[in-house]
């Protein structure tokens, strides 16, 4: 079992809502002014509809109990530690298995460490007799119980440096990184810029270049280069297969190309103005998140999906726990600033362009925001493990936890067998 003797790693217990917070939440949810809407049913095309938001608000006010979630959350070991003048919150669950590998699980937006609540124990314990891990789950700076950044500039690069420092501080000089959403973007930067420590990278959200004609690609993957240029003429669907290429991330704020990018535009340009509504109104915060948990998840029956808030794979309690963690810590305003930092520091260029040379695994879920052909991944990463699924979406830890666990275990087990020398001293 891995332990750390670092004295500034302080045990932490997730608190409950204060009496004042409970009273304030009840009062605000009992006195809601709902917006004017069209008389005709437009589903989710204009954003989160009142019927969906009202239904979730009623559950939040009348049925949901954060103390139940808190009891589950506090089964794990939580800590705070100071990194670059910020208190960073993280879960650390060392495994008792002698061949366990260190892994950092990194959430994105609009999510929290709780996205992994169904995978932590399974990975720690080596579920089904497979690869076990020393599991570390941080809250990104400005999310939940991690301090918000105090000065401009805390974007992908700085967060990557901080998380790498955290793993080294815990005694893990070699580790795997698994990330989704901004956790994936941070993870890719970590894999390409801290490869002396990050020895493997897994994600469901790959950010890579297509097979452009670099000398390396022309030498090792000429067919992939040829197919890419052919796809520019025939179309991605014809060349790679229907729905195999989804590039919703390719534009930061161009609504003509992707209607769903409006949130990125305002979070990347005017996060302060938006934050008043998200901070003062728990309903506004919840509705802002609900749209994404509806749009970015897999609904087996599309005709039914327009009439429900969440897919059956995510419960209202799971969603509301994520919402409550943001609301009780007043961190929605600080969480969205990563979009501003990433855009204004041109961090997508720093992240997308470099090739990933460390072993890489990609889990390709049916309804994720990004889907790339395997040929693109082969040329831009050291692809060691690839799985494509007919279900799942952007939050696999909540939606298809068993599939995510298996992919991480299979990838980790393969690395442990093939690269034993890397992890020999752990």
C-alpha cells in the first residue's frame, strides 16, 4: 500500500450543508420566477425547457438529501494539500494489491470528483480479478473543495503542472492519467509535457490532429494520410463510416457550425457576467448543468429523449449531487473560468498539436461530444488500446461505469505486463 509522509497533506471530511444553506436553498427553490416560453413544444432546441427544470427543482427541494450522498462520499479518504498557494482537494485510495498502479482520474466541466463515485472502489480493489490501482481523484482548482485561482492565468497548462506535482507529492513518480472533458485536455498536455512522470494516458475525449502529411505520418501511416485527404472530398461519413467523426470541439464559439457551442462562447469571453445568475440562483445553476447532462448523454430511444431530463443511466440524485457540490461551495463561477484561460492563452494549440508518445488508450462512446476515426488516433498517439461502444456518452463514469472500469483495467494490465520496469519501484 502506498502512503505519503508529506506533512502538509491534511485529512478532510466533506461537510454537510449548513442550516443557513439549507434554509436559503429551500427559500429560493420555493420562490422561482420561471421564464417566458413559446406556446408550441420545441423540446430542448432552445435550451432546457421549463417542464424539465421544474421537475428537477421539485425533486431537489422535496426529495433529494445531500446527507445520503455525503455518507457515500466520506467512505473515501479525502485530503487537502497546498500547491502553488492553492488548497487542492483530492481523494486518495491506495490499493492493497502488490502490483497496483497509480492512476489519476480527472473530471471536467460541468462535473466534479463525484463523477467517478462508481469506479473508485472497483479500480482500487481490482474488480473481477483484474488490474488494481492506487486511485487519486482531485478536484480541479476552482471546482468544489479546491480553492479557486486568485489571479489570472490558471488554465490547462498550470492545472497540468499542479496535478503532476500532486502525484509526485503523493510519492507516485510514475502514474497513469485518465481524464474526460477538460480533464482529458489537461491529461493530454500532461502526457506530452510530463512524460517523465505520466507513463500512460486514457481518455474518452481525444484531442488530436488528423493524419496530415508530416514526415512521420508519411513514413509510418501513408494510407491514413491518403484516407484523410480523400475524406475532405468525399466527406468524413463516406470515408470513415456514418457518425464515426464528430468534431463539435473544432470551433470554440462558431454557432453556424455547431449550435451547442453557445455556452463555450460566453464562458470563454464573459464568465463574470454569466456568473451572477449561476451563483445567486440555484435554479439557474441547475438548469445550466441540466442542459449538458441531457444533451451530452446517450439516450437509447431518441423519440423518448426529448421528453425526459436525464438518461436512465444517471439518476436524479447523482445529477443533483453534482449540482449541490457546485452550489454549496459557490464554485460554478470559478469553474467556468478555465474556458476563458484556455481561449485567451491559446492553450488548445498547445494541447492538440503535439503527438502523444506515451502509451495511449481511447474509449469511444456512442454519444460523446467528440468521436474520431481510429486512423486519426493511430497517427497522433501511441495507441495501445481502443474500444468502440454503441452506448455511453460524455460522462462514462456515471453512464457506463462497468465499460469504463474494464477499459482502464485492460489498459493498465497491458502496461503492467509490457512495461514492468517502468513501475518496478512503485
